């Protein structure tokens, strides 16, 4: 019985050892990439431009020139 058990055990070890190391060592990389956040005060240029255009449209007007009054001496 011992003569039969020894070769079976040796064959089992010989076949299972390469399977245990089949993938090689596992290396876990725990580095986390840090991304800098933009400050909350940087709104961008587009809202500033839109506000400037709206203020200009409101303050500059856009009214038609006043109509000229016709006098009796001038044919209108």
C-alpha cells in the first residue's frame, strides 16, 4: 500500500504545484490619481459677456430718432 501511495502523492504534488503559481505574483497598485478641483469663483467668461451685452442693450437704448416737426413753410 505504501508503494502505491508514494507515487500517487508525488504525481499529485507535481501536477498541482505549477497550477498554484500559474498566474504569477499579483501586484496591487494602490496609487490614486488626484485631480485638482477648480475654485468655485471661476464662473467663466460667457456669463460675464452675456451680462455686459444685456446691460448695454438696456442702457444704450435702441430707440428711433425723434421725428422732425414740419413747419408750414416747408413741404413735408
